[in-house]
């Protein structure tokens, strides 16, 4: 099957060809015909499987006919970075059409957003807070919205946006098409979807778990060893573009600073940064100026950077869903990736929960040459050796795929 099978308008098909899409992903194969038919859709698929094009292409198909310069499609996303990613995808896929759009989010001036809305757009990609601000200012009219998309809906619940979403819904027409896309399905989203989706088609691609192209490993360490251990990892096994997750803004900032002092091209991405600073960090990571991005969970939502070879959990995430989203930053578009977790003894309960979702134990690894001293009990390296891709146990030893050497300073 190819994109020609969807019978998209020729100018949209030209956009698909221009961005190099040839074979649709499984979520696109199932979702696009349903969305084109006008059905409400609940789409469940892991991060990095092509969900954006699955809803953007049918939206462009709908909008190339009908009234112009009025808001007809509203896409709500939890973070500025994801909103920009969706907007850019719309620009690229719709480059040969006359459909106009705007991103709406906080942390930047309202003035350009207001000007774009006054000029007239068909698509608004928005974060909830700024969208409600503009509704309150009377500068955006949502009464003509034909399609509502909630992307990464589970993240919006995690970030406390559910009350804002309910407020936004009051400004939308009852008669509309509603699309939910999510990697996980917490109870809050299940309840919300049942209240606003009308007879939805449900699509689930694989299990609601990390993608299969990602291998997982735990490195048992003591809390006091973490920074020294991270440096050893980045000097040895992790030689590709690497995303390091920390629990707090303070820790992400300090990790990036400490790595930079040791000659590693690193930068932080955390919520206290201005939008321009955040964008410079992401652009620098994407371009290869920075090899390491130290980020918090919230700041990293919506990062779409190709060829991230490793995700390192410097701190264990608080939930299994958060683990799934972190790991979804690597192994994108069926590429291989590695998820490495620095696990202290207090993390054992969360490790058990993650292993239940994965359906198998996570391999424990010992980093060769690292001085653990007497701080890590030997049995922590022997528990739950994870089978390799060939079905045989790796015996807890380090597996390393060859990758081009990274540009460390």
C-alpha cells in the first residue's frame, strides 16, 4: 500500500512526495481512511509511529475545499515543542495548498499570533493556556471548528490540562469531528473520550508499551555514583546522539553544565527557559551542535529529533507511562535505539511495573571498568537478565551496536 491509495487531492499528494513519504505506517493505514470518512477516531500508538500525518493529511483534504480564513481545524497539544512540530508538519505536507495555519502558545508575545488570526487561518495548533487567553481576549472564534484533535492526550492529563480542555470544549460546536491520539490510555483520558467522542473507531497499533525497536537495560548504581557513572557511559557505550532525562529542572540544568565542563557538547532543556532558549536548544541538538540534551519530562514533550541513539534515565520516571514517552524519543520510524536506566535500590518497585508492561525482565548490566566499590550488592547485577533479540540471554553483559563516533570536544 502507498499514499496514492488514499486518493488525496493532487496538491496534497505532491506535498507527501516532497517530504519523502512513500509507504504509510500502520497507524496511517488504519486512521487516514476513517478520518477521511468523517468518523471520530481514538488512535493509540507509540510515539514516533507517524500519528501527526495520520490526522494532518485528512485535515488538509477537508480544508482544501470550503470557506477560507476562518478557524476550521483546532489541534491541541501539551507543549510548545509539540505544537511547533505539528505546525511544521502541516506546512510541509500542505506546501502546495493555500491552507494557512498558526501556532498558539505561551512564553512568547501574543502580538504575532493575534495578527495571524486577524489575517485569517484555517488551522490553529495550540497549547491550552494561551488558547484560553486568546478566547478571553475575544481574538479567536472557534464556532466554525469542524475538526478537533487532541494529540498526546495522556500527557495533557499528566500536566494538569484536563480542566482547561473542558473549558475549551465549551467554545466548540457540538457537531464536529473529534480525534484523540495518544500513546497510553490512563483512566482520565478514557473518561474524557467517552464523553466527547461520538461512536468512535478505536485503533491500537501494537501494545501500549515502548516500541519494539528499542532495547532496554538497567545499570544498578548507588545514588552517589550517578554523575560519575553517566560520564563513564557517555565516554564509552553511548557514542550517538543522546537524550538524558532528569527528574527536576535544577538537576537537568546542572547535568548539562557539569557535562559541558568536562568537554562534552551538552545543553539543558527545562521549563524555566524562554521559548527562544528552548528552541535554540532543540535546534542545536537536532543539527548536531550538541551531542547531549539533558531534559525534564515536561520540557521534552514533543521533541522530534531523528537518530537519537540512546535515551538515558538518569532518574527513574514516576510512572510507567512516563517511561513509555521517554523511550519513545529513540527507536523512531522503526530505527534501532537503546534505553538505559541508572537504577538505585529505591527504584525496584517501578522497575517491576515497567517489566510487567514490557512482558519480560529488563537486562541488568555492569559497566566494565567502572569502580562500584562496595556500594552496589552483587545480586543487583544478577536479577532478571533480559533475553536478547535472538531469544538467548545476554548474561547481563554489555551489548554494543556499532555507530559512528560522536563529536565530543
